[in-house]
């Protein structure tokens, strides 16, 4: 994930910063508790396609 791009991206739900989770190939938002997938280097920031994060995942992350 390009660091410059990551600086510009925000969660479409909470409008807060996203964290790149390399091992999951996802962008995580702790505020909205959503994980956005990255496919072929392109983040999918559609809330309807996001995965809900569990409290356990957020604690480990």
C-alpha cells in the first residue's frame, strides 16, 4: 500500500484515518469497526462491502 495514498484515505463512515493491516490485506477503521479489502492494489471503500471487525481483532490489531 502506497504510504502517500494511505495518508489521504479515510473511512467513508467515520471520516477517520485507516490503518493498513498487511497480514489481512485490508484497511481497518477502529472507530467504525470496519475492514475494507484491497484487491489488486485498489482499496474498496464501500461500506456495504466492508467486513465488521470483532473486538478481539481490534485489540490484537
